[in-house]
C-alpha cells in the first residue's frame, strides 16, 4: 500500500501529535494535567502501601488530581496564591523539594559502599560485645531506701516482691525485669553493677546513676544474638547515607557567609 502525499502528511501529523495527547491525563478548563503526575502519585501509593498498580487505583488517582486542579483554579481565582501566609508556605515547600533533590543527587554520586556498611556493622558488633545479660533492678530515690531493699532481699524476701516498691513504674509490676541487655546500652555505672555479678546474685551495695539508686539482680547470661549483616544492611545503609548528608550540610554551612 502506498500513501499519496496528502495522506502521508496527515499520517505524519497524527503520529507527531499522538504523544502530546498521551502526555496529558486530562484537561481541566483548558489546563492540562500531565500523565507523569499521575504516574508519580501511583508509584508513591504503591510503594507506601505495598500494593499494586491497578486500573481502579489509576482511576482514583485521576479523579483526585482532577478535583485538586479544579480546587486549585478556584483558589487562584479567589487570590489565595497571593496571600502572604500561602506564599510563605509555598516557598518553604519549594525549598524542601529542591533540597531533597540535591540530597538524592549527592547520595547517588557518593553512594554508601558495601565496605562502609561492613565496617559499621563490625563496629556495632565490637561495641555490643559477645555476651548479653538478663537483668532486673529496683530503683529507689535514696541510698537508704536502696540499702533497706537489699536488706529485705538478703533476709529472704523475693526480689520480685520488693521490686513492687520500685520508682521505675515501667518494671515495678514485672519484678523489675529489664529483659536482655548489653553493657553498651546502659549507663556505665549500671553496667559495671551487673557485669560483675554471678547468675542469680544481687548487688551488695546500691548502684548510683542519674536516675537514682539501683538494686540489681542478674538472672542469666547468653551469647550475644545480633541479626546477620544481610538482614540489617538496608537500615545501616540508610543510617550511613544520613550521616553523609549531615557531613555535607555541615561543610556547606561552614563555607557559607552567614551574617
């Protein structure tokens, strides 16, 4: 089949025009809503809700964007876009969008490496140590009260019963149970109090911290149970990326002329 010149021209015009129409989701009062805007919203909704890109979702997004465009046009018509408080909010939103774009570009160009993730993981592993402790405590406001609690326990009272008088309301009704902890997650003086205890033993003297005076009991110990690197790799990567961004920000602030 051959095209006559006139038909060929019409075909080329149609082909050239098709993408322009396809780029618009809808046209509201002469104002086009780009299809790319709907694509971005759908992508975000699917990611946040771990759902699927469906025709129903597409239709809902389309209707929402059309409604928002109608309201936007009415707001502009009433002059809301020129209100000082609205302009200030728009400037703030624009700043956030632009800064976030800069941050994404910076991380893309300065990605967190597997070696950096491994180093961070090994550091946490070393700081955590190879042993976890199942600890209980009784918190008192004064040293005298803590000594009196120790005397009761040494005299035969159950630790869990005495713990009901603890100032730590979060553990008073659970026998002072702090669950499994590692020394690096607790105040140094508190950690020193339980790491020296034998299983089942209670501190002979109160342990003082900023919270007050503690009576500590060690229930048990076990080998540290850290999740494998692959399991926590995404979280470590995100943390390191945020650290990179903070360093970048600090460098930019230092270079800036602030008056």
